[in-house]
C-alpha cells in the first residue's frame, strides 16, 4: 500500500483538546526548484527525499537555515497565532482531536487580519517596556510576568476574533478549505523505515 503526500506546500496540524502542533511541509518538487535556483543547499534533497516536515517554530526555522542556507519566507510565530485564531473559531475546538493538512495559502491569507488585531491592542513583544541593560532579579521577574500576561492577552484576543471564511458551526475538519494536490505515493514500509532511522539518529 502507498501513502500519497501533498504535492504543494501545506501546513500539517495535530490538535487535541485545545492544544495543537503545527508543521510546514515543503514537497520534493519545491525543494528541487530551490536547489536549481541556488537558493538552498543540495544536501536538503539527500536529507529529505520525500519533502521537509518543518516544525513551525523560530528555533526549527533557524536550524533549517543554518543547515541548508534558506528557510520559508514566513514568520512561524505569526502562523501559530493565525492557526489558533482560525482553530478557535471552529465548533467544539476545545474538545476536538484530529490531524490534517491545510493549503499554505488558505492559512496565510488570514495572517494580516490576525496580526492587525494584535498590533491594534499593542500586544507585540516590542510594545513591552525595554528592560535595563543589567536588570535586577526583581526586574527580571517583572519582565517574565509581563511577557506571560501578554501571552494570555494575545490568546484572549485570538479566541474572540471572528475569522471571515471560517464556519463557526463546523469543526476544523468540516471547514471548506482548498483542495490539495497529492503527489505519487510512497510505500508505507519506507515511511516507517525512515521514521525509525530519524528516531535512532
């Protein structure tokens, strides 16, 4: 049996009881195009023959850039916020369990509205007071508390945001996202073999 994978850039999500994990998938054809345009090191095709599953975090993006000389032209934190705003607009999101793909354009088109709502309420990290060059322990604790409070406020703003195009009467799985083109399947055995190698490596 073969497993078909997306033939275009997509986001892969795993959700459980209000929490989620978000990955950015780059298919082999897109990687080959980047290599041919000298935008990324050829080593990426050896390391990821079936495409890249890149954790949607700054740390993962930075590591990918160090190894291969390029990274997706998106802000991973921004996409995490955008996904949460969209996800929390769906029916039963706090109890939803499931995984799936969303076409990159379907998620990224919501980002400007989400980011504007945060900017309007002055909830960006740069809106916090600048810490002194050598903060005291009390000042450090205060800064940590302010950042934690800011994250709580951001989450509340995102939960209250009505995302146009998202049906609040449907679960995440029931949303009408764009159809994703699939590429030639790969054998299940090869998938598990590669996963096993990655775990041992």
